[in-house]
C-alpha cells in the first residue's frame, strides 16, 4: 500500500524552499560585493540620494511581495501560479539582498527619512507632494506604493483554493503597479549605473508579470 505524503513532510519541504530563497538573497548580495565595492568609495550616493531612498523603500516593498508569493506558493493548486509565485519570491529576494548590500557599501543606514520622500526631488513627475508638503506617514506611503494592509494579508492567509489564488493576484498586481513608478522615478533622478540597471529590470520584469497575472485572473474567472 502506497503511503500518502504527510503534512509534516510537506511542511518540511516548504521550510526548505523558504530557506533557499533567503540564502539566494544573501548569496546575491555577497556575490555583488567584489564588483560593486571597489566603485563605492569613489562615488557613493549620499543618505538623501534617490538611490538610498529607493534602496530602503524597495526593500520594504519587496519583503511584502516575498511574503505574499511564498504564502500562495505553499497552498495553490494552480501550477502556472505556483511557478510565477516562486519566480517573484526568488527574484525579489535577490534584488532585496543586493539593495541591502548597496547601503552597506555606501556606508549608509538601512533606514532614514520618510518613505517615498526621495521621489520629490527636482521636478519628477512621480513626486508625491513636493518638498514643501508634509511627508507622508509610513502607512500612507505604503498605501501609495500599492502594498497590502495587515487585514488583506490576514485574509490572504485565511483563504484557500481559487479564492486564495484570486486574492493573491489582485494584491500582487496592485503591489507591482506601485513598484513601477518607484523604478521610473529612480531612472529619472538617479545616476548610479548599477542602481539604474536594477530599476530597469524591476520596471520591465514587473510589467511583464502584471500581464501574466492578468491572464491567470481571466483563466480562473477572478472578479476584481
């Protein structure tokens, strides 16, 4: 008589996948050290630079995307969504690790200043109120960045089946739509070549992922 996989073995496999994603992010950052570190001392962005603000805010943004992607990866029965969620989690873990390392190499703290304020520099079309306006609270900034609320995350964790799949797709599409203007703002305001390269990858990659997620929404019959 064949034995069915136990809940314990499934849980162990999920923990292994999460650990591999965390290791991937760290390894990516360490791997960038030798090529990036030699340039940092000569022309490091300052703590109020667009690059620093982008690195800090996008790490927060990516952390939630990884959390949501791993939540649906662990329980979806849809193979296409399972693959996509794994790609989102691993890709953003690598980018998050690299951005953490940028700040280390620039000698800057991992946090500093109101979220999204860096986007108000100059005449950026992505500015959120201008330098004379009151800075947004973290909660307001996270909403402007398309991030899910605590209640939405709790609902996603409680949902199962197609309901969970559709909730994830709605939240992640909105999440990506919040990241793209941030990437575009850095492309407009920033000067660091590697940071601009990553911003381009985020803009292009997440635009393509939005298209893929909208296609899955249609196939699953999700209602917005």
